[in-house]
């Protein structure tokens, strides 16, 4: 059994009535604490549901707008679209075809550093 030590060194007076009242206050405080916990959990739940619904409505409106108008919300930001990827591939292929080797330079090391002959 648990033994309680009182700070003042004296045991409380009042006997059975004080023990019953103390128990009732403890039970009432526990019920109130559970009520506050449940209320705060319900509030947090409704906040989370509200944020999710707001996000879903925003996404739906923007998606529907893009489908009806046939253009994205930000037409300049096409970095991750399929069209931008294929355009980059075609542009890179054309640049490879247009490259020329240019003149061949012969570099050799001299006491003053590296020297390049351009003739």
C-alpha cells in the first residue's frame, strides 16, 4: 500500500467526511480533465478536416479551370511538362548536329607555362 507523507507533518483532520469530499473533488477534476481533452481533440479534428476540405476545393477549382480553359494556371512554368521535356530533347539534338569541332590547338608546356600554337 502507498503511504502518504504530508508536507506540514500533520495528518488532516476531518476523518471520513473529508476523505469522501476529497475523493469526489478528485473524480470531478478527472471528469472535467477528460472533457477538456475530448473538446480539444474534437476541435483539432475539425480544424484538420477543414484544412483538407479547403485544399480539396482549391485543387478542384484550379483543376477544373485548367480543363475548361485548356491552359495551366502558370503557363510560363512548364519545367515538368511532357512538352517541355520533348522540346528540350529536340533542342539538345539540334545543338549536337550544329556543333563543329573548330580548329585543333596544339598545347605544350614551356618554362613560362603552357603555350598554344594557333597556326
